[in-house]
């Protein structure tokens, strides 16, 4: 009916599961963050939940969706992807007999314009068209793999701090917008920066306890990535493996202890994690070209 207030509640009444407003309210604040976790027993007309004159970002963890204009299907999106779309005449469905878990950030034109401000010109063409109020501006979803930063932001929004949500949530939303709207080269630069930061973090962690360093699995957990990914990025950033870096760090520390004159060879070896004197002597000699028992003398000569 013309003029009737829009409501998406009837869409979610058909599903078995959870639909939860985490922050805001599209009608009152022009921004909303919602979490969805449900089983679709039949094809769900998801598009009926899209607010008119809105731009929505979907962080899709599980389940598949389809989108179309008119009668045709123009795109489909699967698990572990992130995509956005603006509502013109866009239709959307969620597949039947699947579990669907996703977080949505829905913004009005006014809220998004205030949030982006002078940086609107750097946004993708579809976003600029939406901000300019182009008639029938409909951005069809183009899925991209969900990055670790976006995934972490979504998880944090599901479990936010209790204090100052009115400040915390907008900041987190802007973080997601930056990753989703950023040009590809900026995205790659961010990846490089994170790799550098993780490599430096590994060095700091190992330096804390050369005698009993954490396992690769524990290292990966502390820096926030998989063991395989951590091994690869550390080698790319430093030119050596974590194991070799640890061995070199241990021997350099042992050399410092020997130079101080306060520790003998056995003590220096044990303090950096060597339980076998012969293994320590062999590794030390290979590293510095001198047996550890004469190393201080060699350095003073």
C-alpha cells in the first residue's frame, strides 16, 4: 500500500533461528547492524528485507544467496564472502535446506554520506552513484573472499564491549567500509602491513623466552592466523624460517652471555634452550666459526 511503513519482520518470521539487531535502527538512525543465523526450509525471499534507498553490506559466513533484476538471476554468492548492494529493483533469495549465518550492515544515503565525507570520490563507482542519488541506482553484488580483518570485525560486533556502544559500533562499521570499499591496491598494502606486523610480533614473542619458546601452533594463535600462513609470511618477510630465526637468536644471545664473562659455556647454552652441550657447541661453532669455550678470547683479541 502506498505510504505504508516498511517492515522486514515478516521475512524473518518464516525461518527457524535467530534474527538479532545488534546496533542502531535503520528507520530511526539510518544505520543498523544485524546478525542472522537460521535454517531455511524453503527458498527465502531475502530481498523483501532490503530497505528502500539503502546500501547493505553482507558478511556471509554460511549459506548461499542469489540475486536478480526482473526475472533473471544475475549473481550468486557463497560462504565466507563479503559483498554489498544498493536497493533499486534488486531481488534476493536464500537457498532452501541450508543453514545461513551472516551479518549485515545497512546504511541510509544520509548516514553513509556523513560517515565517508570528503572521501566519497575514492569510493567505487556504484557507491558514488548511490550517494549522488542516481535513479534506480542498483549495485549488483560482486562477492570477494572475506578477509581476516573483516571476519574479525564481524566477530567483534557480535560480542561488543558493554561500554559506549554508540561510539564503538560506528568506528567498527567504518573499519568494515574501508576494507570493503577500498581500491585493490590499498587492500594489498594493508595485507603487506599486517604481514610485517605479524613477523615482528613473532620476533617479540620468541625473544621473551628463548629457552622455552611457544610452538608454531601457539605462535599462530597469538598473532591471529593459521600455522601454515604464519610460516609462509614469516619466510617472505624475513628471508628465513621461524626455526632458523630462533636458532640464530639463541646463539646470538648465548654469545652475549659469554662476552659478559658471567656465565660459562654450559650455563649460556642452557639459558637459551640447549640441553645438550655437544649440540650447543656444534651449532655455535657453525654460526660463529669458533668453539664457545674460546669465543670470548677470540672477541677480545
